[in-house]
């Protein structure tokens, strides 16, 4: 028996003891998780600095504080979420009552990415715990310091029979996927997502795939340009663009293009300084392979801001590219870095056509003061989630499900939706025995005639 089989077997035994089905057990575990994060807060921040050069501010905002809010919300609402829900009963089922029970799947596998290595490992774990599952967490090997801290935190606070962290590279993930987990939650790239789904299909294991894609931001001619510029700059260059819901490219209306670009340059320089490579808090690219890929995009189009890089420190300036079209290399796949290509448009129909001829994006951002126009864009463009007059903010709400569509992912989470993701909705009908409706039985007199009268 391999180490992974023994972990799986140990967790299976613990799950079958039914301890995790006790709501008090789940709430206590969430309390313990939050206390553990608080205790390890300095270590988490230090690890993120070593792995990605994240500042204390950015680490707390995007990796830690958001988890405190999620845990608090989950603990508060969990007693309501776990209650059985009464469902309507049709007239054909007279005498019966209908209910929906929330059942944990069992043993969940959570595979986390490197871009938000702490937050995206723990956020799904919150839901797995809340729903009553055991879990195995596989952090990213590209952020080894954070991976080590996650393992240390979980091991210090929880039994391995309940929660276990397994470190390792691609071979580790492949070996884990060979185990018969009851649920798989993966965050990462589209190509790896396909591998995960293929592995899950062999045992018909349900999956959530949080992937990515080319998410557009559209700046219409009636937008508040100063506000739009600040919010685009923040959304794109937070974490050096290594965010699945970052604006991947811009469509800017011809009439306001020059004015907007002037505002955008000013916003970037205000946030990151005139020399971003020397900004001690500007996040670095995660690894050399990704750096080289991003570096190759710097020759596309015309660079109007940035363009400098430092391979030794794995840093690339916030870079704006104009004179871009869909045939350029930078437009073929998700960029996932601090490079922002900009296209212009005259008619929104051309924008919609361009987006629709490519895989559905994970996020969509539209800047305009025209509410009816915004509603029209929401209706016509298929995307996972998004914002009107903002970027990325929808992801931080526990009341909005977050997930993709098509190539950008399967399933959704955050808040109650994380709980539901890790819960099977078990439908139960409770039937009376005080009387029996004879119509269901094949020997009832005039049965077909009665059926047609009721089920017409």
C-alpha cells in the first residue's frame, strides 16, 4: 500500500465514523482553522514574500483577510445551511412529504495553484470542512515556502485522518489522482484541468475546475475614465497580473482611447512608481518558464509603457501594448502576467463578435454609465462572472458564486456555494401509510383513463 493509499484509507475510516457529520465538529474545526491562520500569520506573510515577493499589505488583502471573512460567514450561516429543506410535493404524490438533505461526499482532494498559493488552498477547504468532508490538500510546488507553511499549519492543528497536506510536484498530483477520491477541486490552467477531468472520469468522480481564460475589460466612450483607469490598473497588476480574473486585454472605444490611455499610464505610475522594477513590493513572476513566456510577448505591437524586465529577479514591468489584434501571440492564450494588450473599437457589435469567436472568459468587465447598455452586454456575452465599472471585486463577495463556463471552468464556490459544492443534495420522499393511492398499480380499474385525466 502506497503512502497515498494509506492516507486515503485512514481518512475513509475516519469519515465513516460519522464524526465529521456533527455540525458542532465542523464549526469547531473552522474555529481551529481560523485560530491556526492567525497563529501562523507572520509565517504565511514571510513565505509569500519569499515565493512571490508579495508585500505584507497585498498578502493580507488577497491571501489572509479574505479567508477570515469567509470563515466567519460560514460559521455564522452553517447551522442554517445544514438543515434539511422541505420541498414542494405534487398532487400526484398526495400523502407524501419531500425533503432535501445535504450530504458530504466523503474524501475531497484539493489541488491548489501557485498564484495565490495560500488563499486558493484554504478557501475550498473551508467549504469541504463545512460540508462535513475529510480532505487532502496538494499545494503548488512552485511556491515551496507557502506549501511548507500550509503543511505545518494543518499538521499542527488537525489529525491526518481528517485533514492531510501532501507536498510534491507533477508526479505527486498524478499519483493522487489515481486514488478514488469522492470529490476533486482543482484550481489552475486549462491544460492541467483537462488532465484532472480525464483522471476523474475513470471513476466518475465529480469535479470543480476553476480555470481561466482571456477576460476582457471594455472601456466604452461614456465611461468615467479616471475611475476606470485606476480600477483596471489595480485589477490587472495586482499580483503582477498572475490572477485568473485579471483583465487579460482591453477594448477601448476610439473616441476616448488617447484620453483613457493617458489616465491609465498615470494610474500605473502612481501605484507602482516610475521604476517598477525597483519597487520592493512589486510581485515577481513565479518561475523562469513562465517569465520566458511573458517576455516573448513584449515584442508584440507597440509598447507605450513599461517593457523592461529583470530575469535574475523574475520581474517584468507593468507593460501596455497597442496596435494589437487577435492574430498576435499575446492574444492566443491567457497572459497571466503584467502585460496588457489594448485593442480599439468603434461599434460594440465588433467587440461582442471578437469575444464570441474565442472560448468563454472567466471574467468580464464593462465600463459605462449607461445601465441599459451594460445589461445588454451582460445578456449577449457568455462569461463566468464579472463587474460593471470595476474589476475583480465580485470574487471577494461570499454572496456571489464564483466559477467559470465552458473552457474557463466547471462549478462554482464562495460562501454558501462552497458548502453546496462539497455537498450532495440527497432527495428523500416520506410517504404516508394511512392510505394508499391505487392509481399507481397496474390492476386499477379504468387506470389509463384516470391517468390521462390527472397527467394531461
